[in-house]
C-alpha cells in the first residue's frame, strides 16, 4: 500500500510520467483485492497451515501484548515509588554521613541512577531484562543490606509470575485459534458438501423427465445428449462413452437409478482416480455378494422342496403297491 500509494506516484512525478494518481490508486485497489484472494488461498492451503496459524497467533496476541505492557508499567511504577521512598532516601542519608571520596562517588552514581521516578523505572527495566544489574545490586548492598529483597521481589512478580502468565495466555490463544480454524475448515467442507448435494438433486430433477423419482436407462442416456446436462457431466469428469458403465455402477440391480443411488453414488465418485476405483470395487463386491446370496438361497430352497416331496412320493408309491397286491 505504501509503495503503490506513495513511492510509485513520487517516481512517476520525478520521471515526468503522465497519468496522475488516479491510475495508481486504481492499481492499489486492484492489488489489495488480489492480496485478499491470496490470503484466502493461503489460509485454505494445507501446506501453509502452520504459517497461517503463526500469523493468526501473532495477530491474536496483539491485545495480550498491549495488556502486558500496561500491567508491567503499573508494576514497575509501584516498585519505583517504593524504591524512591525507601532506598533512595537511605542512600541520601548515607551520602550525608559518609565522608570518604570513594564512597561519595559511588553513592552519587547510585543516586543519579535512581533519584527520580523515570530514572528508577528505567533501572527497574534494566533489572527486568537482566542487563548487568548485579553490579548495581552489589554497590547497593554496601549501603542498604535489604535492597536485594526489593530487586528480587520485583523480578519474581514482573518476570517469573507475569511473564509466565503472559506465555500461558498466548499459548491458550494459539490453541483456541487452532481449534476455531479446524472448526471453520469443517464448516466450510460441510457447506461445500451440502452445496454439492443440492446441485446433484437439481441435476436429478432435470434428468427425471417422467417425474417417477427414478431414472431409467433411456432417461440416463438422454442426459448426455442435452447441452446443459452434458456440461454438468463434464464438470463431474464423465463423458458419453462412460454412460452405460456409470449407469450400471449406480444401479443396484433393479434396472433403475433412484434419487438416493444417484446422489450417493456420484458424491462418492467425485474426486481422484483412487476414490473412483474404490467405489467401483465396492459396488462390484456388493453386487457379487447379492448374487451369491440369491443363488445360495435358491439352492437351499430347492433342496428343501426335494426333501419335502421325496419321502411323500415314496410313501404314496408303497401304498399303491400294497393295494394292488390285495386286490
């Protein structure tokens, strides 16, 4: 935005290029729209998921960072007031009572670093960042034996407690961002799935000419002759040469393709070659299983009929023979 809005127009003005700022503003708007589309693609691409989560985490941590700065400032402010009231005053008393020149120079240096709210807060920030503060503390211990408690209490509250809490909040925000991102991706996939099902339902209604709720082979074949339906078949990656094979795959054996068979079958067939091959194999196995079950029950039924009729016929033949002998 800065380059397109300021740098390029300035270069155009220096070089004497005509066109004004309107063209550059139009270019800036176009680039912004392209950047928006790029961000959407960047968000949905699986290979950029970690980078997207990192960017989302940084953006989500800005509010936490601002509150961290504010709370750190308040803690530092409170400790600075306490240090000025007790430690600096104690150093000033020592400066009045100690007459050695070496001690006077050391005390003057310490007071110069802490005499004032801004100076004391700057010194505490130096302590917070562990910027060679032990040299200051060793000089302070000569004139204030308890001063180490003041500095280490500040470190414990402002660093150990506060910074660990900030880290925990940032980690929690990152986890929440990851969960919400997964939920959004799931919602997008579910919305896309529902849209695909609606499109297939409209396509089925257009193909079902007689309104019977099922597609016969003539209706199915005719859909590949219709220009609009042929475009939809092309988007589904099916050609006219695949019509018979596709019909047999969708048909469960009754010679017609119902609405459920049509939608579920085409929804499973959409995708790569592996998904199609798996669906074809699954359909063939289901049909083979049904045929084997039908043949098996037919054989069992024939055997049962033979068992029921066989002994009865033998008994009737024996009775007829006995009657003929008696007569």
